[in-house]
C-alpha cells in the first residue's frame, strides 16, 4: 500500500487488495453486491486475472479517518487497453492517435469483465458521504494528472452516484443495455402470453427440441462442484473466446 501526493488527508492507494482489511472493505458495499466484495476483487488479483500483465493494474483508492477506519474506497485500475470494459471507447482512442496523443494508459473505476451497474464510490453509511465521495473523485483526477494519463472513467455507476460525478463537472457518457425484468408473471405460460404468436411458437418449438434431445439439468452450489467439473466449466469458457474474439482472462484458479 502506497501513500501518494494527492494533497488530501488520509487518502492512500492499494495496489494489492489483500493488504486492505476484508471486513472493513465489505462494510462499504451496499446491498452486499457480490462483484464489489473483497473476496471477488481480490480473487481476480490473486489468480492473475488482473495485474500489470493483463492490462488491469490495481490502484484502489482508500479514505481512512484518524482511527484508521475505512470510510470510503473506489475500485480503480490503470488500463493499457479497453478490453473487458464493455464500453467500447475505441473511437476515442483512435481520435487521440490521429492527433498524436496517447490515450493509454488511462484510469478506470469498474468491475473487471463485469458490465454490472453498482457503486463506484464505496462509502460507509455513518460518514459524511458528500465529503468522502468528493475526495475519492478528486483523488482519482489528481492521480491521473500526476501520472499524465489521458482520462479517468467510472463505468456503470448507479444513478445516484452519476449525479455526484455530474456535480463535480464530469462528462456523462450514455450507453444502452437490454435488461430482462419480471413483470409479475404468474408462470412461464403467463410470460409467453405476452409474446407475438410467431415468437411464442418458436419458443415452444425450441423447448420441445430440448426435451426430445433428453437434455437434463443439475444445479450445484459452488462447494459441490468437483475439480473435474470446474476444469470443464473453464474449458467451455475458453472455447467461447476461441470461436469468437478476444482473450480469456479468467483463470482456472479463479473459477475454483
């Protein structure tokens, strides 16, 4: 854990999340979001899914009080590319290149490989959240300036936290995602009744094909999965990238 000249009291940077107390970090996670928990983020680091070699270099921001209690944090990474962000800012990178400027490295606050909305400013419920949030934002901007990086990005923040970024004068980038919501469907038949006739017939046809093929399902909790099954899951994961594009960043150790 390194202190940096951010001109703000009690702000430090952790380049290894395992140096941060797990309980204190998790205390800041609203709604117990699993992708923001210490266990998930530190496992990515421990099993080399993120790191300097993968282009996701941890630089997590921490705000402590005088008693060394963690009041705020932000999962932050130095990025040397735009893979694994699900934002697609390649046009920005190309614009920088055309003007003979360096777009990379940049700073990104996000959950690696996970395009899920959530906190990007983690703050204790009993602290001055306005002040702590402002310090986290200011510290990230100051760090980017000191390192001469092109920009800072907070990806997929909550609506409430997006307002905090706007209040700090930051530019809001709008994207589009498609989410499925349960509209109070009583059962699957009720759900299908909202489809057009053609789409409903297609779904029923596909389900009959699965049934005819004899496909069965077995649901396991994580601690019930064998080593051979974890290896098989990881093989399927890698096969997707082999058939499509990109590179598989999650290791077998992380799966296990």
